[in-house]
C-alpha cells in the first residue's frame, strides 16, 4: 500500500506561493504529473492566517503587489487571470503614512502618500512647495526601469538591443538607490519621504541596487497594493484548489528531508515519514543553504561551487512581529492609516546597524488591516500589527529558557516606540496578542534561519547579475529553486514570479532534451508550447 | 524619459560590472559547508514534537484522581507557560489515540537538572482514555507525547495583574500550575481561585493548592520584613455544590460569589482578568455571569473545551441523526479506505476506531491540527469553539474533532 504514485514528473517541495505558482505554470504547458509536499498542514507558507478565540488573524507582514487594477493589470494579476484564480482583492487605501520624529534641533516629518505618481508628487509638493515636478520625474524614472525589468526578466535581449530599448535600465543598473537619488538633489526630508519602502526589500539604500528600489516604488505607487477579503489564506487556498483541479497532488504535513541525486542528476525525494518518491525534477522552496548542506543525498554530489555560492551570499532579514486584536474600532483608537512607517531616523545604515541587535528597534512598520478590510474583525475590534525586520545574526545566542521573556520584551519595546512616535495608545486595548519571531517562521515554514526575504538585495548580489549568472548558479541537473531565495527575491508578488521562473527553467530543459512531447498529456499543450516558443 | 545626469549618461556597463562583482564575491567565498542553523535548532528545542516520557511517579490527587509524573527520556523538556497542555499519542489496541491534558506541574519544574511535568486525571470524566490511565499505566512505563500547546496562560502584556480563576472539577489543573509558579516566584500576578466541586472528596490537587497559598504568604512576609515589595499571591476559595458537612462557601460559582472575591487583596474593586476552565454547563453559567457583570471578552479568557461526549449538549445538533451510521471514504494520497462513521461521533473518532491516524490536539475544534478536506457529503460542525478560517469554511475544510457526518462522506486527511 502506498500513498504516492510510482513516479512524478515534478516534485515541488513547499506549498507556498512560489510552489503553487510553479505548479500552475507547469500545468499551463501541459505538465500534469505534479506532487507538492508541504511541511505544514495548510498551504501558503507565510501567506496564511490563524484563529484566536474566533478571530482570524492575518499572518503576512504586508500586502500583495503586482496585481494592478482591472484596467491596468500588473504581472501577477495577469498571471492569476490567465490561470483562472479569482481572488476577492481589496485595494489598500494609501501607500503609507511616514512619521519621523524630530532630531535634535530639527523638524519632524509626518506625511501620507497615496498611489498614483501624480498624486504622491502633489502630496509631497504640498509640504515641500516646488519639488513636486522633480519627484514626478524621479517616479517616472522608477517606472521606466520597472517596465524594462518586467520585459527583460522574461525576454532575453542582446546588449545593443537593451541599450536601444531600455536605456534608463541599462544606465542605472550599476548604481545604488542612494547614488541615483543623489543625482536629483532633493532636500534631505524628501529623500527620507521616498525611502520607507526600503525595508520591504530588506537592504539599506546605500547598497540597494536602484533597479530593485525602482521596481518596488513603481509597483506600489502605480498599481497600489491589495489584500484578500478572506486573508492571505484565501489566495493560498485558491491557488491550491486550482492546482488540484488541474491534476496536481498536494500532501500536507510532509517535510522533505532528502533530495536524492545520482551522477549529478535528481531522481527523487525522501520525506521525514520515510516515503521515497521518484521524480525527474525537484523544485525546492527549501533554501539552497539547507539543500546543499543537509538535504542532497549523498552530500558528495554537491559541487564546491554550490557551497561557495551559499557561503558568499548574505541572508536578508527575519521578521519580528507583534500581532494584536484590539478592543475598539480604529476610529475609537485613533488609527487613521492602514500602514505607518515610523521611527526616529530614516538613515537606513543606522537602522541596519540597529537591526543587528535584539532591539529596541528604531524603525517600525505597522498595519491596521481594518482600514483595507473592514470585515477582518467582528464589529468593535481592530486588527493591528507592528513589525521590525532584523538580521538573523541577532538571534544566534538566544537561549530557549529566555524565549518567552524575549518575545514579551519585543512586544513591550515595539508598543512603546509606536505609542511614543505616533501618540496612539494601544496598550490598554489588547484582546489578543501574539509575537512571531524567526523561530516561529523556522518552526512552521522551515525557512533557513527563519529568513523570509532570501538573500540580501545588495549591489554585489544584484538581481540583474543573478539573472545573467542563471546558468552558472545551476549545479544539479533536475533541481530548481522557487522561493524568496530565487532571482526575483522576496515578497508575495516576486514569490509568484519565482515559482513561474522555476517552471520555465524546467520547460527549457525539456526542450533542450527534446522531451517536451513526452510530458505533454493533453493536445492543447502542444499549441501552448508553440506560443511559448514564439513569444 | 532618461536621466540627464552626465555620470550615468555614458555608463552602459553597469550590468556587466555588477555581474563581475557578484561573480568575484562568490569565487572568493569559503568552500567549507556550514550546515548549522541555530534558529531552526532553537525552534526545534522549543517545539520538539513527539518525545518519550517515563512515568516515574503516580500519586493520588483526590479519591478519584491521580497525578502522573513524567520525566523525559532524552532529559529535555521544552519551556512552557502555566495553563498550556501536553498531547499524548496512546497506542490502545490497534489505534493510536491522541489526547490532550493541561499540565498541572509548574513551568519551573520542567527546567533544571531533573526536569519533569505532571498531569492530573480524574476518572470517568470522558470516555475511554481516563480508564486507560487508571488501569494500564504503571510507574516505569514510557509514553509518547508532544508539548507545549494552547493559548490559555496569563499574558502580562494583556491581562490584569489581578486574576480570578473560575474552575470546576478537573478544570483546576491549569490553575494548579499557575499557583505553583506564582508560589515559586516565577510568575508575577495575584491569583484568586474560585473552585467548584460537588463535595470535598472531589477536590483535585487540594494539598498542592494549599501549599502554594502557604508558600506565597511566607515568602511575602519575608519580603515585607526585608523591606521589599511583596510578590504574587494565591488564594483558593472552595465552593461545594452538594456537601452538607462543608462549612465554607456552598452552591455554584455564581455572580454573587465571583463579585465577592473579585476585589484585590484590599477588598476594593480592581481591574481583573477572569480565567475559566471547567465543564460546559458551568461555562455557560459563568459566561452569563460575565455578561451580567459587564466583563468584556478582553477580560474573560477560557480554556479550550473538548466537544461534549453527549451531542445533545451541542447547540443545533440534528438530533434525528443520533444513532445513524454512515459510510466514510478516507483519502490519503492516492489511497482510499472506506470505514463506518457514526453521526453522533466526530469524524476524528470514526478514524480512531478504524485505526487510521489523525493528529488531533485540543479536540474542541479550535486548534486546527486535525484540519481536513471535505470532498463529498455533508457534515455538521459544532458551533462550540469553531476555530476554522473563513476561507476554509467557504471551501469545505473542517476540523475532524468537531465535525459530525450527516451523510456518507469522502474526506481527505494528511498522511501520518
């Protein structure tokens, strides 16, 4: 008796957004024999929720990007439409409110920006008269780079073509966000106002590639951002259901312990339960660090280059989140904004240094879900979270007997800082409170060192370079990666892109071997392949 | 538009430059594998999953209850908070049954050189498993269990420092743990326990509670004598519902008694968190009292309650279903098994009877460990402690411990 088929074309390790999107993309081209093995007992990874005393609590740190409006669909929105995943999106009302307390002898900043390049530049102009047009130019540059990035990530191009068609992208590719922003000679306050989203890619501005920064700014300010009516769990469940309808097998509570390799080629996986499952391809959401140091069996199959790659690259941030249900409506509490970035400085190098410690953290992002999704709590309550994103190094010496105290320290510190910076009092209203840490992530999701953002988006690990080095970063035949650790990096939108990229790598490999036909199990697939080749 | 900045205008080599930079960064890195992940190691220490415990001591906790002391075979117990529970995986006949018990020992006793935990079980409170503990489990036996679980604990970030516990019968156990932790100076809150029993013989852990009360008084006297601030205190008020010889409080845990003992030590009214653990009937009465007293949900916490064995106690249960048996098709991976399932027992029980493993924990519908997928048929989901996510409800996912078949069913459950 067995719970599995004798063989699968593709085994996907991890049923989160990347793994599910990979399955859907594979199915688009007719590959049907897919098994998804998920460690937890539900899909989505971090795109999930949990219930406390009847109230469902969102577990993600922030909203979904790259969806766009019905009229101006962005990349992920287009993909969901194509595969027939219909999610009840609710648009987040503003981009962010930014509150930076006054430095000694200086002035505080308190500004709220909404999506739309013109809108946000006017909002800045209202506080800093005369600067609006230049901010608009800056945002247009971000948008040009964003458009180029979307095209270039799927369409290979010669250098000359690139230069002709995507000059801004080419010219800014070698520079950091700070370097490009400096050329605009904004007043310091405007630079600060344009900086808060840096934390969504987890790298200080001084070493963050402008390309990545531009992508983020253009995506959020052009398309706005979205949350699901039934929490992120809705998105995860709908992706799962579609993948199952298309024929994928999904099994929960199955942690994959080993990836079986012979003569440089993958031939299966083994689960913690002991099931050995045969397959041609493995797509891993487990980090390369874990795969190349623990999971490949035998480990001798791991080439030296793979180890150097994971040792050279730096891991990005881990989350510390205080998630609360508060007594009272947002109005009663005095919360007017969905998203507030707050702190006493916007110097990202200083914040980065601070994020190497266990706090108190100087820079916080807070989210009041009710202001995007009023139905997220029963009447009279508010769902509210505060997050900091420190580095995993800060946690290596934490002892288990101190863990509960550490969680409470985080919560106390973060609530204090939030209350002081914003003047909003929340402490006396707590109905439910949970503190999630990198250990929480490691426990539920299994992510290496509790990392949610993959590798640092720094200039020496530039996404453009990752794309160019795709071939040389590929070490074991039949093994692809799909997660925040892949080329496009972190975030729920990029997770979908990363999953699709892994599927594409499998198509390319099958094409190369002339085996695509053998995998296609329905007639439409042949046409789909032709279309794919043509584009 | 293009940037009209001189420096960038001519620089078309950025992409090549960053690629070279990345290649050099990787080439100069160490080739020695670094397989350690201290964060996952800590996560695993905090949540070790199933582990083995030796039963080292069995002592009576009342004429009808026993305390089982458990020491870890590997010497390690994950830290827990007073009020949390342990989940046993008991092999009884062909089946593996999962059952949760609140820990009655204190968290500090699980640390140190000779760590242990204790559970206290009263006989005949629910079917099957208590008998197993009373009749089968002996000192020296090794049991499999996982811990800690549950959110029923004092949370200083949220709860008032003055805590009034409302306990009935064997629902006293989480408060025994709390009382001992306070007495040891490891938890800083003031705990008043209103403990309802039928007669004095039924009091579970009475001696341990009295010892905690005494220890707090002595410690605080010492602290005050030394000019220091006194620590947390414990006081226990026993209430007998049917004991003519009892000289203390009598009757049920009513609003009058709750109000009488809600004040802080000084007697004046203060901000109080109420914590409830006990049988369903008592929960309903206490909930009414809370409502009458104007206590908001923020100040009234209750432990997870297992679904009642008698389905008639479940609001809305379709009584015409009682006694019926349906066919349950269980899908695990590509395998299908067909088993009988009674309409008046949760799906999880049908699986256990058929020796198909299902990982239940709270058995009250809340925790979601036994989350399963309904592929065909109809179920009745108990509204008591319904902890399903919204999208799960819409898509037909359910918690097997609190869902009852009302037709032939096909369900998919995790492979264990």
